[in-house]
C-alpha cells in the first residue's frame, strides 16, 4: 500500500530562517503529489501540486516554493520564514487515475517565532 | 474558480442523534468527490469516493451521497468516537494532472 513519510513532525523556527520540509512516497511510482497547509480549526489550503519530476503548479502566491527532484520526493522550502507561515503542513499523493483517493502523511506542525 | 463549501462549520450532537453534513461544490472537470475524517494533529483518513450523481456509499454509521452540486455525509446514531473533523474534497481534471481541492471542514462533537 502507498505510504507518505513526512518529517519532522514538529518544528519551531525563528522569523527569517530558511525552511525545508521533505515528503517521500513508498509503495507506488509516478504519483501526483500535493502540499497543503492547514490553519488551526480550518480546512486544507492547496499550496502546490506536481504531476512529475520538475513539474510544479503553484496555487497561491506566497513565501514558499516547492521542488520535486525525484519521482517520490517532494520538498517544500522557504528562504525566509514569516510569522504567517506557521501552520500544519500536509503532504499528499494520489495516482491520478480513476477510482483512486489521496493518501496523506501525518503532517508537520511548523511554528514560526 | 474551483470552490468547495462545507456546512455547518461545527456540529454538536448527543450520542444517538442522527444528522447530516453538507458539501457543495463548483468545479469544472469533476472526476470525483472524497470524504475524509481528520483527528486533531493527524493527517486526513480516507472514508469515501463518489463519482456520479445518485451514487451512495456506506461504512458503519456513515453514508455519503452525491448530487450534481452537493454531497451529504449522513451520520446515523453517532457515538463519541465519531467526533472528528470531516473534510470534503473534489478532484478536478486539469491539463497537468488532477487537482484536489478541500473544503474547510465540519467539526463534529458527539457527547455521551
């Protein structure tokens, strides 16, 4: 079965510091991959999605960027964190065909101080 | 613009008190609608996929239905362990693959 690994589970970073969150996929190849951010008590805001290596679509203008250097690796980055970047970040994958649902990692809780 | 709206934002039920959650959507190129359950601090857990109007799926005390513009998640005789945030998402077909858009969720609390 497909599995998403995200790390770290929690992260506290100072304002202005860089960020790198990594997501790796096991159990499948060529998935569509997604980065979401979830504010406390809110739904999931789509940040980026990728259908393949080097292919990134950005959904909202922001302080973050994403890269997909390998088929099963998806990285969320920032050069300088802002307080508003705090949130719960979730990586998800899905196979892109019919009759498939997205599977999620357990998330990273980022607090920018 | 793709949009998913869930209501109510929060719902408090007594154990055994049945109710429904709503998910309305506007999206071009709909491929599927998904329901997820999310516990605090965890990633969403898949519940159902619905693909066409009139389709229904059931799992224990939950039943999901789909029309052309909305979906309902019916909860029959809920128990406290059903307390969670329920998320609805639509999968839209795009030139560069699928895009999965979520609603804000409904926070369900079931009291014994």
